[in-house]
C-alpha cells in the first residue's frame, strides 16, 4: 500500500494555513478510513465533484468508479457539461447522459435537478446506440427535470450579446461567456414557476399546449426586445415537443422513488457532478458562475436523496487550473506557460471548443472548494501535463489591495478580481509520466508536488491521473481501479 505510506509520511511534517493540526489529523484519519472502506457497513454512495472551474476530468473518474456502483446519477446542470471518456481507441463526449452509460448492467439517472434539452438528449442517445452502447431501460429521466426549450437557447444567446455591449463600473464587459445551451434561462423559469415546462409535461400534449399558449407570447416579446427573432408559434412548438416526449416516454419516471428503492434494495449510488464548485450559483465566483448548485450541496435538492446518504466525496482537481468563459482567475498565465499547458493538456472546451484559460494551481480556491463539498479524498488529474516545466508555482495565499495577506477565498467576483496570488515555487521535473503505474515511481519532484498539495489542503490524494486512458491511473487499492 505505497499510497498509504506516502499519506502517513506527509502528515507529521504538515505545515501551512488551514484548520488546526489536531483537527486536520482527525479529519485525515477519518478520510483515510473512509477511503479504505468505501463499502464498509453495506453499500456506500459516492459523489464525484469538480473542485475548480470545470473540466477537471470528472467523466474519466466517474467511468472508473462506475464498476463499483449500481446507479449513476446526474443531479445538476445540463448540456453545458462536456464529460470525456477515453476507452481504448474510442473517445466519448457526454453532455447529459451520466458517464456510467458505457458499462452494461448499471442504471443511469438524469435526476430532477438537471435541465434537459430533449433534442440534445435524443441526439446523444442515438449517437451512443450507433456506436453499440446500450441505451434502453438503463436510462431513467426524472419527470420533474426541467425542459430546455428552443427559446431558452435563443434567449441565452441574445442576452449574452446584450451583456457584451454593456460594461461594469470598472469598464469590463458584463458578458459571462455562457455555453449558450439555454441553462440560465431554463433555471430562471424553474424558479418563476408559471413559465416552466417539465419533462413530465412533454407526455401530456393538452397540458403542454395550454402552457405554451401562455408562455410563448412572453418569450416572443422578450426575444424581440433583445433584437432577436421573436416569432414563436405555441401550436407548432407543442407538437414538436410532444413528439420528442413520445420518443423519451419509456425513460421518464419518478427518479426520487427509484433512488430510494435502489438504496433500500442495497444498491450503491454514484453521484456525478457537472460543472464545478467554483461555478456554483451560491458558492462560486458569482456572477461568473452557472445557474445551479454544482457543488455536492446540490445533491439532496437535485435528487431527493438526503445529505446523510452521501458517504464518500471524491473532489476532482487538475494539477493546475483552467477556466472557460469570463470571470476572475487570479493565477491565470496569459503567457507562454499558459500556452504550454493549453497545448500539452489539449485545453479546448469539450462542449464549445473554446480555448481554456490556463494557470498555476490555486490552493486557496481548492481548499475552499474541498471545504464546501466536504471532500474526503482528492483525484489529481492531468499531472502528466506538467512534465517539462522547470519550476512550478502553487498559490497558497492572496494579497488584498490594501497589502493584507489572506488564505481565505473571496467568492465575490469583483473582490476576487483585485487579489494578487502569493506563490510558493517548487522545482519541476523533465521526465514524462504517462506510463508510470505507481505513485512511488513518479519523479521525486512530482511526488513532492503532490505531497505539498495534500499538506496544504489537508485531504489525501487517492487517485492520480497521468493520461486520458483508463489505464493511466494511479489509485489507492481500495478503489479497485
Ligand atoms: P470533465 O468535464 O470534468 O469531465 O472534463 P473534460 O472531459 O471536459 O476535460 C478533461 C479532459 O482531460 C478530457 O479531454 C480528458 O480526456 C482529459 N484527461 C482526463 N484525465 C487526463 C489526464 O490525466 N491527462 C491528460 N493528458 N488528459 C486527461
Ligand atoms: P463540465 O461539467 C467548464 C461555464 C461556462 C461559463 C459559465 C456559465 O464539463 O466541467 P452556462 O452555459 O452554464 O450558463 O455558462 O459556466 N461552464 C463550464 N465551464 N466546464 C463546464 O462543465 C461548464 N459548465 C458551465 O463556460 O463561463
Ligand atoms: Mg467538461
């Protein structure tokens, strides 16, 4: 158990900001016990959650952990997510369907907290079937998930154009850089209530038509006021949506009871977070966030499964930071280092193809996300990308405009935009790591880099990824990967 030794080795030397040493030690021991016994006292439910600004490699980890679970559940977001799985010579990019779909005998659930674009979902189902992947009774969709309508996508686009033309007090554009998948407008209608359409409505043509007769004039006026095409026909739209509902009807069910029945039958659940903690609408870098609770705090509301049933949280982090879209990014390297990371890590969006902004690992932000999500262990992804850099910087604190140093994260975008990162510099390594199979066989400087992250965050790294393939994974034995 080399990883165990590494963990036990790092603790006595632990220094740096964070909770008291005694508390960290206790947390470390209980985290370690949790990690060692994912199925202690019967089936254990696991959450996989991104701890940065998305694209940390959640899809790869969900795919890896699927074999040890029975039900895989998406609880938030929509087709703004792009989760990549590489299996042999096959590469899959999933947006709405849980990343567990590649395994037979598993149930994949799109729960009530997700916003579902039925056109995109049907495309995804068809493309998986074309590639020989079974998508039938193994895919269940909540009747209470909200529907992303064509006008939501049009509004997302039109509002983004309007925001691009407006500026803040500091002269910055107000554009968020959304994925234009209709996410914000759909969640807005969910809380507005009278203008919402849920998946269950798609199978009730009369109810759907009546709702759309009420909604369409309002959406038409909104689109026209934003200078977009505002001619919506409720009759045509309800026919189109009812046809999509018919295609999806065999998958639609009450997924809350499904999940509780599964737990009662002793089946284990893997929760797949989309987006990431720093994009969480309440706890992220607001307003440059998405419109759902994408931290683990979104699981209970997004599924109907109480918090106590989430036993094990795996926080997914890249070995550096990236961000797509607008918003503060204190450690961003808009220079040759950022470009090197972008090229080596192929840092281009899975959903939109946009180049991702790249920078040094921000441990102030990571410690905050690990705290919000209750991470029991971390998965450190894309470590292979850092080979060849002479030195590496870890951001351990922020300097505020008045010169004060803090190790607290500032989730308000305007305030975060004013901080300067305080770095610790570590030596890099030149050896490639893509073929390394054991944490102890990593270059000494890479092991020191990993160890320093654990020290500062106070959470063990149980999985290290050195390439997109399933086999390019170094994991503690307990995961059975
Ligand atoms: P997600 O949204 O969190 O599931 O992440 P994405 O799929 O959007 O982006 C992660 C990208 O990194 C994908 O292209 C993965 O195939 C790739 N990837 C995952 N782990 C590794 C790794 O350890 N090394 C490298 N080089 N690529 C990885
Ligand atoms: P996965 O699951 C990276 C970002 C967008 C934009 C902001 C708001 O693949 O990690 P939205 O369309 O949600 O209204 O956009 O959030 N964003 C993501 N960035 N990965 C994601 O998902 C993202 N989901 C949303 O780029 O800045
Ligand atoms: Mg992604």
